[in-house]
C-alpha cells in the first residue's frame, strides 16, 4: 500500500523500536513516533533520543495523565467495572485514550496512516483499531505483526542487532509489561505456564502481603457523585489522588492479581497484575453505594456491569452502546456522596465505616431494639403474598 506519513504508537521497547525502523524501510515515508505519558515510570528524554536515533522524523510525547484519570479511570470506577470478576481493566482503559491522541496527532501532522505494536494474538490490536475506525475511518491502519515475517522474539532481536537498535529484553527481565497510573501487568516468560508462581522480584508497585506492616493503616475517602475527591479530608487533584492511593495500597501489599483470562480473540491468557490504588478505590466506592443507592437501582446497575466491562475489555469504548451505558452508570451516581473509612492490612482492604448525607440507612427502622416506626405484624401478609405461588404449586403436587 502507498502512504505518505505514519504515526506509530511508540513505547521505545523492543517491539515498537523494531517496528519504527521496519516502517521507515518498508514504506519509505516519514514516521512520527508518538508516546503517551499515562503515568508509567519512563525516562522521556531517553525515549525521544532513541526514537530519533532509530529513524523517526519526529517524536511526540503527550502527557495524558489527567485525562486518563478523569475521563477513563473514574468513569469506569463509577460503574464498578471489572472483567471476569477480577481484572480492573488497567490496560483496556488506556488503549482508547492512546488511540484517540494518536488520531489527533495524525490530523495535526498531516499523516494518512497509523500503526501500533500489538501482536496478532492479543486484545490490544482490536482496541487500537476499533478506536481508530470509530474516530477517523479514513486513516490507513498498519499492523506489522500481522503482515511481516518477524514473528518471534528471536527474529525481533536479530533485526534489532542488525540495525543497531538497543535490545531491552534480557533473561533477567523476560516479561512483557504494561504500566500506567492504574496498574502494571506482566505476561510472558515463566508466566506462560499457569502453574508457575511469579517471582517476588517481578513486582514493582506492591510489597508482598507477608512483608507489609504489622500495624493496619486507616484511611478515609470522600466521594461526590461517585467520584473520589479527597483522602483523609484533603482534597486532591485526580492524578495526585490516584498516586496517593497507589502508594498506600502498595505499601500494604494490596492489589496483586494472578489470573487466566479469556481474550476477545478466543484464547486464554495468563496475566499477573498490580492495581493497588484501584483495588482500594473500588472497595470504597462499592461500600458507599450500599447506603446511598436504592435496592432496585443497585440491582439493575449491577446487572449491566458485566456488559459494560466486556465492552471496555473488547475495545468498544467509543461505541454508541458504551455511551448509553456510561450515561446510565453516571445517572445512578447522583446520590453516591459521602465518606468511607477503610482498614488496609497485609493485602486486605476492609471497609469499616461509611457515612453520607444521602444515606438510605435508618437506624430507627433497622434496630433490634424497640421502635415506633415499623409494625412487625405487617410481615405476615408480606410473606403470605410472596409465598402464594409456592403454596399453589405445593397444593397441586399434593393432589
């Protein structure tokens, strides 16, 4: 195919460094290397220098941290998003934002093509490309892993050495990882055998629960309309709030997850995750909802969470059904205001107190002591009416 200029989603790692050089050689056109700062620990000066040295016409680093927290993490956590009961969608939430900025840069730079480093086996290829097509279907999408013959790590390393590209993957650090403000994920290496326990020195954001402090840490999180706004009474900007929660969770061994998940493309994949701040945030949010949401509203909302989470995981962030669900999730949060007190202890995050001006909890109704607001005799008719269909079936059987 013929393209005039390409914007590559570039991390500076082995895959995208090789792709950068390969694109320039294969298509004979300028390639812009674009990196998104979404909270990963990175030497951005080194990324820029390596991109230019590898053949990029230009290297663009976009600071997307605040947008990531405000427009992706917080909306998903207002909906209590979770995939297959465990995964808090750290990578899945970042991909549509990265793609959105990539499409914006392509328009700004006059590029007619975009490219990414996702393999043909994974979910990210779907997430990136669905986002590209939803935002600008005129762009040509180049997915090198699906068209080149460099289909193994060994071949990538050989190509890199041939073109004097530094190789960051070593036997000491064989994992494929993805880090942002919400989490870090690990795949590959010894993790490809789901029986193998991860090495302790692999983890970056959390101490092991065994090495966490022997004394619990108590914190309070304030919410407004389902969005966290303060920790221990101190109002914090979104990025600072997530950073604080990550630090608190990591220090107490909170947020590790080892799971085998079902990829959208059809295969099972083993991943290990660290999501310290997100684990705390979800626990606090769900607990506050127990006193602020009506039972039937909560039931309907919870019935939508699997579908909502699946849409994120599968890459449909910019779909009309996702927009509909997000409005529904946010509407349900109008009364989710208040404070939750949590105890953090050796990998556990335990809600131990909650309060809200919108609380539906009434001590005068719920008390086991004498009250003047609830007639216990009313329960007789309530129970008999609910049992009516059961009684009819029982009579039929007895005949």
